[in-house]
C-alpha cells in the first residue's frame, strides 16, 4: 500500500526549535523513527510530502524516497493531498501525519479495518482521558459518522481522537471532494471527511497501543522513554573509552568515539552520540545526548534531549530540550520543578498551556549562549541565536536573536549582534 507521509507543517508551535520531524533523538530524527515503525508494519512504498522550507534537508537525509512539494502551505492537509493525490495510481493508500508517532500494530490494525468487505476507508481512533487539541470522531458502533476539529474540551462529541493515520480505498473520490471543499478555517480535510462519511462507509480502527503526538517541544520528553525502552542491552562501540573509575549502569548506547572521564556516571536507559564527552564527576541519566557534545565537569543531565554540539560545565539540565550548538557557563541551572509541586505551564503564541508535566525544564533554540550562574524557571523557552549574560534569573520567554543583560536583577533585552561560533571548532 502506498503511504503519503505529510511533513509540510512549519512547526510554529515547536518554537524555539524548528522542524519537529527532523529533530534528533536517540541517534535518529523523529522522521527516521516514524519510517522505522511504518516499515516494521510492512509498509515500504512511502512518499514524503514537504514544503520548500524543508525540501533540501529531507532530500539530503532520505534521497531514496520520493518527495512531493506541497504548493500551498496555507491549505494544510487539503493542500498536501491536492499536491500529492494526482501522483497516485488507483487503489487504496494511507495518509500519515508527521506529527503522530504510533506503534507498528496501529498501522496493521488500520489496514485490517480498511480491508473489510464493503468498507470505503478507515481512520485510526484512540480513546483519550484528557482533552487533546485535535480532531474528534462521532461513532455509530465502529462506523464513523462525523469528525470535528479542535472542538474544545466542553464541546467534544466523544473521547475518540482522530489520529492522522487514514486509509482511503478510492483516492479519486477523495480528490474530487477536496477540490470542492471550501472553509474559512484550517479544517478543509476534516470537512471533506464529514462529506465522505455521509454517503460512504468509513470504519474506525480502534487502537489501544502507544501514541505520541508531536505538537509542542515538551512532547519530545514524552517520546523519549518510549525510544529509550528499545535500548534493551548495553551497546558500547569498540572505540568508546571509559575511565576505570567511571560507571556505566543499565542499558546504555555509547556510539563511536565517546569518552567517559574519571568518576563520571551514566545511568541507563541512555543514549550518548558519536564523539561526545562525559567529563569528570558528571552524571547522565535517562537522556538522549547528541553528537560532539561535552557534558562537562560536575554537570547533571536528567531525562533530557540534547541536540548535537551542546557544551556544559557544572550545570543542571533536567527535563529539558536543548537545540544544536548551545553552550552553558558554569553554575547555570535549568529549574524543572515548581515550589508548589503543581503542573508546569508554558506560553505558546500568547496562550498559557499546561505541559501536563510535574517536571519540566527549559527549551533552548539553536546557537544560543548562556553565561555563568544563570537560573532559568521551569517551562521557560529561550530563542535561537540568543546570548544571556551571567548572573541573572530568567522568568519569562526570551525571543530569538536577543542579547540579555541585567539591570538590578531585571532583564534588559536588545537585538543580538554578537558573532555566533560553532562549538565543533573548539574540539
């Protein structure tokens, strides 16, 4: 079965990070992990649908896979399918969102549901116990009668969430309806589905397995334990060097050229990428560390995701997501736990959102530098290409390309004009 994997979204809710599908975690991008799950379900005829903004990077990483460029990003899923459906031959196909990571069993269940005689298609449905800002299905038995996009908690028609893993047995019919669908909201695909449901039999593929949407940066922290669970044994590359006084406990992957210095500790499950250093007295636990990182002297990294080339020195990084080419001065702490022990909130596009996490640190964009002895409150986001001078306390999000100084303990923010080096050059 042909699969259209949709990747053209611009990841605006993922700020200060970009391209959620291309963010590396446990040695692979999120997209790599999705492709692995599809292939384990027996799905290998996969086409990638992206935009001009990510075309080059996707084609560099996956030159063997066909790429279709979505012409109009503002049309969302409707635009993706209008651009890609003309490339398909007759017969069933699957459309999958790059925002949803599920187990291979989910894809298998979806195919089985769509293969039942008299069924025109199937949508993967999962029952949820708290509101998720997505589409919700109305069911009559297993038959789908309607879908409502982002209805709000008080107005949701059911507890069945529409996971964007759909099989359509007649692509020509879907294309015809999409071309004739007009709406003022970003829900044209869902409106087209509702039209289909009135006259055609679409069945819910009821799914009880694991599902992780990737909408906000902290969702990477929810994805992390699932991926680390696959680290079932110690895998230490023959070129890795571990000092006799260092300890490596549990299921840990140390890639090529990793060095673990005296009295350092790595507690699994854990992933340490190529060429990285875990220095003296450092502790890394339940985390994914990218390539060419330096977990410096007396640093603790806990339950966090670090991109490549992150440098630390005597820091605490807990429940945080750190972009590429980021450096921390000595004594900087990323707070991850509220004094009142309540859920951590974060501001996204002016809206205060719950992360549904008791422990949530910071999210820091690419090419950022943070000076010595800086404290950062839980849930704070710091934009890319930003410099934060030492000796202050960050209590609000900082925009990208900002220089932060301190006046009597208060942040002063101006445009950052400082040159940004690449830490790879200081190895």
